[in-house]
C-alpha cells in the first residue's frame, strides 16, 4: 500500500515539475518557489537559513538511510 502511495506522489510531482519546466513561466517550479520563500537572492539571512536547513536535512537523511537507526 505505502509503495503505491509513494509511487503516486512521485509521479504527481514529476508531472507537475515537467509541466512547470515546459511552460517556462516564472515562479512555477519548486526551485523558484524555494528561492522566493527563503529570499535567497536578496537576503543573506534567508540564504543562511536555507543552507543550514538543507545541510542538516541532507546529513540526517544520509545517516538514516545508511544506518537505519534514527
């Protein structure tokens, strides 16, 4: 059941991303919205918050996948 849910979510995301890339409008991709949310182009604080959050999540997920302990 869960494999089906994750597959459906992944396909939905891939379709949304594909449509956003194909229509070439501003502010419709995940990366553009992430930049806007954290104001990475105009705010050093926003850039730092994003970088710390991204590195923290990436480090945690790497350990979680490799060790299955968290």
